C-alpha cells in the first residue's frame, strides 16, 4: 500500500478531520455513547468539530472512543505519526518521532504509546466460543545458500494459529510434539479438564 506523504491529510488539521470522519462514519455520524444516528453538528467557534446526540444528549467528536480521545494534538499529526509507526521496519523512538513530525519529546512519547496500544493484539484465546481456529507448523532456517564459509543455521520450528477471518498468532516451539503443540492450541484450564 503506497501512501503519498504530501497528501493534505498529513498537513492540514481540517482535512485530516474530514478524512477520519469519512473513514469512521462514511458520511453518517453515529453517537459512540448510544449508537444513535440522530446527531447534529454543533456550530460556533468554540464547538467546532463537535456533535450533539439528539437521543442521549451527549456531545462527542470524531476522536471519541479512539486512541486520539482527550488529546490536544492536531489530527494531522496523529495521522502522520500513525503512518510513520506503521511503516517503520525497526520501530520508532519517541525522540526520532518528535523530530520528524515537529512535536516535543513528551508529546511524541504520548503518541507512540497510544499508537502501540492500539496496534496491540487482543489477549485471550483465539476463536471464542464457536470460532474456528486452524493450526500448522513450519521450519525456518537451515539452508545457507551461496555462502561457502558459513555453516547453515539450525532449523527452528514455528507453529501458527489462524482464526478464520480474524487474528493470527505464531509461536516458536523447541520440539514439535503433541504435548508442546497441545499447550498452544488448548487453553490451560480446558487442557487440565480433558487430561
């Protein structure tokens, strides 16, 4: 996916807000508190960007219910920071982020932590109560092609669990045997009951 860094959403807060509104609500804002579609965009300089729910009477913005909530950082800086963190191969320090997007170290640290929190995979077992989880193993390493003086690396076993139309997790296992793989597939509480 190629993203044009010169896109106005990365440099203009109003265009960034319009982009997030279109991505989140597709032109039809809904209240994050009660889910109602009966909302009114508030007018005035002090309430710019705010919506009022006509059913529950709560106010909200496009930031409400996201990692950007209760932040005074402009939305265009949020989008730029999210893009930089997602595109960096080796991670991003807060000092480097601050220099790249033009914010203080403290603000960059806050942005990085919120973005990493949003990218964190959910904990708990895959599949839920009735979901389907598929598993397979593979071996990584072992061949050192076109290297005359280097010995091949030892093969490492990797087991992957993939939830249908959902999340995936991979684990390194020392030995691929029924006991090691079962401990990954079956949650500990269930495994104790069935053994």
